């Protein structure tokens, strides 16, 4: 239950009554303007709305109003005599609100009747007197409560607070009605309160005030307020302890139903509707199951997909499911006709038009999530063993480095081993800079297996994608036949791999240490609220297994080892140009070449020529 303040004003037109306004201030005490006041109930289900005790809600409001009459508290706060009660259910998925609204009243024992009038105020007072009263009310603020009293002093109409009401004064109220013969409903409870409190005689003169803007009107505008005398005799029963009967006052959508429905989509921005719908699913996890979840830590990050194909599409889809909106796509390929069935962000039309994969992926994200902040880049990543001209290497390197520097999480999702080397090296080098570095996440597919892994982040050590290699990455793309050019993997694998990669990042964001959390393959002490934080997860579809593991970085890694990173930081793009021309230098620089020579020497030393005696001659 919340308190509700609903603003209204006096009528300013002969044809249309004043509106009752529900605004963004309706849950705040509206100082300075007349209002209805009462409870607002927002329920969780349509069934709860249907079963809600609406009559009891209204009767509770009227009990509070009658207590304000008995204590004369209404004299200081007339809004207590204007109860409102509302119960609502809002379907957040369809943006349809269902509600019932009541403006209840206290019924007098006998109806109020006219003793005189009603007549226009101009038949009693001049337009100048009424305009002067309008100006006084505007300046004094007496009308802010919606009820005041008026007396004639020195041929001028003078307003005062309701608490100053005396016999001979006119009882005045802001009248929302535009009917010249019938005043508005806020008068009902006011008359009964004045009579029950003994503040008025059997008759009382009433001013239904409808000229709040008269003092601003030009051209001889005529007053519209109405004056009449009401008989209150018999309104209050003589019996001790008498309590008026309730008039429920529900507005009705039709003669039989007090239930209204309104489609809020017509008032909302379509992008905001989509954003709210996405965020609702995430918030439900927090509200129902995991109060400690902080989705903002996931959603505020900037994600770069290096590779916009099968894995890039899968990762982007899961990121959108978490409500992430800031993402960029990088690729140098174009959508082919075989792509749309496996790569969920592409369509047949993209293939017909031969659109850039990164461009098409970014466009599709905006169609799914209109409020996303998406960009794309056509970049041909420099790769070890793929000689290129210095100008091309310089240009493409600058593109990639700029993107890595501007993002928080770098997903390495390309379809070749060597194309992952430079992005992984940029992430490794960034760990030694005086800024918050990005997190590197690699995802790769086999026929029925996959791996999702995170690189070392500051002090949290993890193996990179190349830490298991005993050779430097080389050209694996040239001279391939058609069957070797296609990615051969089970169709369901990419979705699993992309999901695991994103969920691994999500778990890290919820840990107190963030990306620097200690790697732990077993859920338990040191885990995030979303579970364990392994260095990598390997999946085997043939056996339906997931194997999390803690894997340290390899000291002779051709990508993230100390000497390789140091040389890159010192030489920059010149080092990249040397590696693209001849990738074998990585083996010498990382120590792989020396390690293999030592192992070969050790094998030879362990070989015993006497073992040949065990073999029979051919």
C-alpha cells in the first residue's frame, strides 16, 4: 500500500469539467494545489486483483474521513474530506494496466436540497469584484487546499482559510464541474462535515468557484462561478453515535463493471518498452531467487566480439539476455548462404546482399534490442605467418588496438588459431599498463567439443589460448580445399560454448574481486554468487560433459609469455610486422625452441643401445 495524492482544479470551461490528474508526483504530498488523498494498492497478479476486497478498501477510507470530521481535523486539512482509493495490476509484459478507482462519499441521513439558486456569481457581484477575488486567491494560496471561505468587506470579496469560517461567510470550494445547475462532487463530504461539526446552521451559502484564471483573462471575460444556498437540515441524525452510510463511488467502465483497462504502450517510447521488458527478466532473478545479484555490473560493461560468425552471434545473443547493451563486432568476412542457419544474427537477405558480417550482426542486435549501443568494424587482423605489406599491418593493427583499448571484455571468437594471437597479445600486454585492463575470453569449437577460457587478469593467473602450444601459430588457412574451408562442428555446440563463455564472465562480475577473483573450478568458498570461477571449461557433447579446470599460464607461451609481451611493448607494430613475416621467431623468443632442444637431448641421452637386442632382425 502507498499513499496517493491526485490533483484536480476548478473548472475553466463551460463545456468541459476539470480533469483529475495522475502524474509522476501522485506519490508525493502535493503542496500548493487541491488534491484527493487515499491509498493505492498495486498487486502482483490479475487473480489477486480480482479477489481484492475493493469494498473494504473504500470503507476504510471513509472511516478515516469520518474520524477527521469528528475531530474537526478537516478544518486544517480539507483534503481529508476528499478520499480516493485505487487498486491496480500492471502486466509488465504487455504494458496493460487494469485498475479500479473510487471517489467515495459519506451519505447524509437526508439529502441536501437547494434553498436558493443556483445562480451565476455575476448576478450577486460585479466582474471586477470576482476578478479581484481571483487575484487574491492566486497570491495568498488560500485556494491551495481546495476549500476556503469568502466574506464581503468594504464592498470587496475577501477570502480566508476554512478554519476562519464564521456565520455569514460563504463556504467556497474549487468546483471541477462545468454544469451551471449542479456543483461538483467534492462538496458532498464538505457539507456533511460542516453540519456534523456544528459549524453551520440549517442553511449555508455556497460559492462553487470556477474562476481561478479570471484575473488573467482579457477582453471582458465574464465570471463562471455559481452561488447557491443549501439546506442541511436532517443531514445528520439525532441519534447518538450516528455514522453516515458509505457511498462507494467507484467509476465504471460500463454499467456493470468498475474495472478499467488501459494499454500503456500508446504513451510509452517503443525503445523504452523493449528495454524494460529485457530488464524485467533479469530483475525477476534478483527479486525471486538471488537478492545479492547486481545485474548492473554485467550490463555496464563494454564487450568486443573479435569474430562475428557462429560464436560471435551466439555470444551476442546471450549478452543481450543479460541486458548488456554496449557491444562492438569485428570481422573481415561477408555473410554467405551457408551462414544464416548456423549464425543466429544473419538472414538470407544478408547473404543475398553479401553484407559484412560485423555490419549485419550490429544491425540485427539493434532490431532485437533497439536501445543497444552497437558499433562494427571491418578489420583483417594481422596474423603470424601471413606476410602483409607494412602499411596494411599498420592500418589493421591500429584498428584492432583502438577497439581493444575501448572495451572491458574482449571475446576471441574467430575461426582460425592464428587470428586469435594478436588480440590475445594485446590483452596480455594491457595487464601491465597503468589503467583498468580488459578481460580476454576465448571460445573455440571442435567437432563435438569446445573450450571457453579466460586469460590472466592482473594478479589472477590463467592460461591463454596458446599456453598449451609447443609450436608457434602459423598459416593454417592457405591452400585449403573446399571441405577444409568450412567449419565442421555439431550445430548445437556453438550455442553451448557461447553460453558458457558469457556465464563465466557473469560469474566473475558478481565476485567481490571482480575479474581479479582467484580461479576456482569447484563451487564453494571463494566462489561468486553465480558459482565457481574456473580458468576454463571444456565441453564434450559426445558424453554430455562439462569439465571446469584451473590452468596456470605457460612460461614459454608463444603469446603471453614474459619475453613476448615485453618485446611487443617495446617495439609495438614493428614486432607485429616481423611476426607476420616469420612466426618462428616466437619460438626462439618465448623459449619454446630451447625447451624442445633440451627435451630432444634428454630423449637421446636416455636411449640405451642395448635395447636393440630385444628386436629380431627382419
